[in-house]
C-alpha cells in the first residue's frame, strides 16, 4: 500500500551488487526504475544513484512540462502519443491505487507559425506525417487563425500548424513523484551518492565506484545523467555527443490578459509563449548557443528586453504591457549530432545503456523511454515500440536521426 512510510534516502548502499545500476534519478532515471520494478517479467535488483536528491538544478526541475505530437518523424510522433496515453490513464498504470491522483492536463495545444513559404511547406509536410499516424494536427490559414485566436497579429503569416488534442502541458511533478515513490515501494533502492568511476572487464561494465568509496558490482549500467551524461560515459572509457546548453524561461503577467487560453506558440523568431494559469510563460535559446558549465544557471536579462518582449509584442499586441514575475535558467541535455535521444547499448559495451541526450524532449518522452529501457534490459529487445533507430549505432555511423520539428 502506498500509505506505507518510505524510509529516508541514505548515502550508503545496502548491497555490494545489483542487477541494474541507474546513474541519475531525475525523470528519466525514475521512469526506467519504475517501469523495471512494475514489469512482472523483471525480478532483478535496481539501484538508483542520484547526486542531488533535491533535484534543484536538474533539467526535470526546470521543465515547462509540455508534450506535443507535432514532429516530423513517425517514431517521435509515436513516442509522444504514448506519453499522452500514459498521462491520460495514469491512475490505471498505477494499478488504480486510491492515493494516486489524476494528472491535470491542459490541452491548449501547440501553434507553429510560418512567415515564409519554405517553413510553411515544412509544416504542411509534417502535418501530413502526423495525420497519417493519427495526430489531429491541422494547417490553418491566417484568416482561420485570426478567427479562432483574434489576439494574434497575422499580417505577416503564411500559415500555422495547430493541434488541440493530446497537446499542451501537464502535471509532470506528480508523475515524477509517484514514479519514485512506487519504484521504492517495489524494492528499488535510491541512493544519495555519486558515481565517480566505472570499472570495465573487457567489453563489459563490471562495477561502479561511488564517491563514498564503495565498489558496486552490476549487471547493467543505465546512463540517465542528463546534461552530465558525457561525464558518465567517459568514466566507462566511452564518448557521447551530449553537452549542457542553457535555456531561459520567464513567467509574466499582462496588463491586458487574453480572452482565451494561449496555445504554446512557436514564433519564427525562436520565441515561444503559452498560458500558465492566469499568467504566461515564455522563453528562447540564447543568441550564442554553446555548451555551458554544469553549475552555470546565470540569467541573461537582456535577452528578454532585446529579443523576447519585442517578438511577443509584435505577434500578440496585447503583450505590449507585461511584467516579469519569475524567471529561471535550465539546461538541455543537448545532442550535438541530431538533437534526439540516444537510447540503447553502446555498440562495444553491451551492458552500458544510454537513455540521454533528449535536447529538451525528455519530459514528454520519458514514459516511452522508461518502458523501452525496461524491455531492453528484461527481454534483450524492444516490444511495444521499436526504438532502435535512436540507438548509439547512428552516432557511430554518422547517420543522424532526422527531425525537423526542433524547438
């Protein structure tokens, strides 16, 4: 029963050997942990090692909690469709435990806007792909956009791409909390510690070394360490094209609130904005998008004044008078090859599993990734959805996984 009191998370492991050691206990690591522990065909032991159980600086803590099906690749569409289904039926997945709440969902949708014919054609092509796999995306003319959302300035638009079904944002914090809680109730051990080295025996990982000095033998290591994933890979003598990239988020009030909810709008300037309760949330990448230090969460206030605000005021004139009420910087675990997740084993070290490099898509893809990693560890292959195109082999071969709908 979930009413059982969970013991405090400690820094010393109970055992010297585990079947699976997950490096990183944020949303991805906890997804893998819960799906493994909930899989009736998996009977192994699982250790999750998290360096900061407050998760204060994790990508998970800085997420905007969004999900969408507006991708250009079938696999990414399918991944997000499972996320929507999982969120919608969260209580069922938690075996209808009466203590588990329904997840709040806001289906405001995404609105991609095009101001030139080239990007408009990209949106049309992507919409055809999405529709072929059941997504409800539709292409809207400027007149149609203005009729449904009269607050937009549509004078320079060619078209928009919009979907109100299973797109928007949801209560990811509750999902994360219950994944951790249920995983621990199922026997997963969470540790407040840090993996500082990984020891290999030829082409296999043999053990991990903790900051506290213990050497922990393991059957499989899962690299779910977010923006630090490259450091975890290097401990095993491997490499990974993932680095921390900074992203800025601002929440603001408007002197003239909009008459209806604002979809998550992606303006061609790179600025995005959506409703956030009675306020609004906006953000964009920095002008010079480069790797930053793992502890660099400093803000660039000029970017709001010089880029975000002018873009907002142009696209939504009611946002001429706005006031920032809170702001933060977070990190993408940025895959420099193709901006998509790397999931699956290293091609030379089969018991070292990557689940990292999401480049901003980790929250919405976490249900499918946890399920997929659980299947891979338990059965040796994927069962529900073939994620092998997102494997490390593509990095080795220099064959990027092409996805044009990147924010």
